[in-house]
C-alpha cells in the first residue's frame, strides 16, 4: 500500500535507549526517521557529565548495564564499530554484612554460591536451570505478554518470577543467600512482599551468570553515542534542543513514537486520544523515587571486605529483614535511617573517569515518590558502616533529589527511574489494558518507553517492540 508523502515516515520523541532502539529499527527497514531530543545531549538516562569537580565523570543515572549487553536487539547492532567498549568487573556485585564477610556475584555459579555461607546447593538448584534456559526464553521475558516459544522453560521461570522476593528467598537456606537475593530484588523498587518482585532479582542474577554486569568505558553516555552513531550512519536524523509540548510543533509524519511516560503523552497528544484511553493513562501509577549522591574521592572506598573493593556494584543493606523493612517503610512514605543503598565506583575499572590516582563513585537509595528530603547523611552512614573511613576520602559531592532527577529527565516522574510501578497490575498491561501495549487510541501514535513492557532497564526492548508494532500497523512491514 502506497502512503502519501510526508516530511518523515516516522518521528521518535525522546532519545533514551528505547527511543534510539525504535528509531534504529524503523530506519533499518528503509523508512525516513527523525529522532527528537529536548535536551542538548542525547541519551535520556544514559548521560555522563562532570558534576563534582573538573575531570571527574559521573553517570547521571547508572554506570552499570547488565541488560544492555544482554539485550536481544542491541546485540545485533555493530555498536563496537561506533566506539562502545564494555569493561567487565570479575565481581559483578557484592553484598557486605556487618560481620565483615560479603556475598558476591561472579559469572561462575560455583564461585557465587561459595560466598553464600552454607547455601551452595539451594542457590545452585534455583539459578542453574534458569541460566541454562535463558538463551531460549530471554526474547519472551523481555517482551509483551504472548504465548511463549519455549513453554516448559518459560513456565519454570514464570512461576518463580511472579512470586514475591520474600517468598522465593525462603528456598535459600542461609541468611547470606536470602539477603543477597533481596538486594537483587530491591531493584524492583517495591516492597519485597509484593508479587513479581522476584523477577527483578532473577533477571539480574541470570544476567550476571551469562554476560556479567559490564561498565561502558568512558561512561554510560557512550552507549547512547554508539546507538546514535549507528542510527545516523544508516541515514537517520537527530535534532537536539527540540522540546516538544504540542504535536503542532512537529513536521508531518505517518507515525509518531513517544519515548516518554503516559504523563507527557497526555500533555502533548491528549487532545488526539479517546476518553477511555486518557482515563486509563491518568490512572497509571508511578513508584518510589531515588535520592542520588555522586562523589569525587581522593582514593578508593575503603571497604572492610576486599571483594567489595573489586565489585562493580555494591548492595548495602545487610540482612533480608533489614532490606524488607526499609523498602516497606519507604513505600509507605517514610525515610529509613538505614536505607538500602546501591553503589558503584566505576573508576576502579575505568581510569578515564577521574584524574590520576583519584576516583568517582555514586550511590542512591529509594525514597517516596516526589520526596524532597536530603538523604545524603543516611547514604553516607551506610557506606561508612561497611567502609570505615569513607567520609575522610570524599573531596566533593553532588546530590539529586526526586524533583531534580525529574528536571534532568522528564521521564523520571517523582524520581521514579523505572517509568512506573512494575507490579502485577502493570507488569504486562502497562500503561493500559490493550491488545498491544504500544498502541494508543489514535492510529499512528505509539508509546515506546519504559512505561511499556518489559519495563525499566537499558535494554531497548520496549522501543524495539513498539517499532515492530508500528511497522506492522502503519507501513505493513512484518
């Protein structure tokens, strides 16, 4: 079917990993695609900047990207040809305890289980079958709800993933193992007693045992730069400093894809949407926010446990009981004195991040959505708890509260970096209950952000699936 001439075949609004993925797939199919970014720099949650002192490079959202290297779409792209190089810490993540020991995630399952106290057998029994089946099921896991291609393997994963983290942790026999899993599952940004919170923990563990948790050399911005470089090399066009507030600002196109949350979609295109669909979007729920601290350091963080000093990511929360209680308190609007803290010091592995013999680190904790409370002291006390003397090596710090995170990236509503709650009610039906979650009520307008399945994380699969839907609906390309 021949379509009438427009300025572009498709326009993608937002240059985060999902917007870039959508734009690339559409351009690969021979369409003319314009990618629009409201900020001066592309990348969304992938930006890197000097926040503390000159020469200290900080990743504004995250420095570690296990799902980027595991992405079924990204792995098909020649990103290394466009400057992307990953660094793989031998210890992907560590979880220290008050007694000076630490659990740690390594590619080898046996080395990981050896760090979990007397729990080698139960951990291996849980994770080994899932790691072995991951190549078969990752397309199903990282996509919209559909009949799986490998039903037995997907059923085995799904029954565990739909469970609460607190329930699944009971299959692990040692306190170290249950706390280790709770730290992984806390990436879900929900109380760990809720259904589906086990999914986040399992996916991150599987990623660690299959591809590791890599750090992009030079900062997370390099992922965005490589994606954009490839997009432009195949004929795509990018415009920055173009903040869209109304559809009338855009050139003509057959399809418009929004790498935004439902809130921005309503603001920009609400007048084009049906009453029932707008009602559904207005009911979309955003989750806990984050409070983030970036540090310039005179030397590496002096962790008590030597494995923590060589880990790409740290989970600071001690026991499963402490993590569950503090995440629940945050969900209910509180601010724990000992919050669960996620931390990384990428300069340990990437010397380009800081001046010679100096280091960078960042950490964040979860806070109630929209919280304005300064959690610097609570975060630094948690680091000091497992690394006595940490505060003495801090040269400078920079903080983001939830409103500042949202100002940096409008998709982080109330500081929610996951694009909306990933609970049982919004796991596969985000942002609304429809045959395809990427379609809106208006033909030619699509949502391609982390507010669609499979949700948050730098994997581009939301954008990939939205582009596939667009190709089929608008351009009749399978």
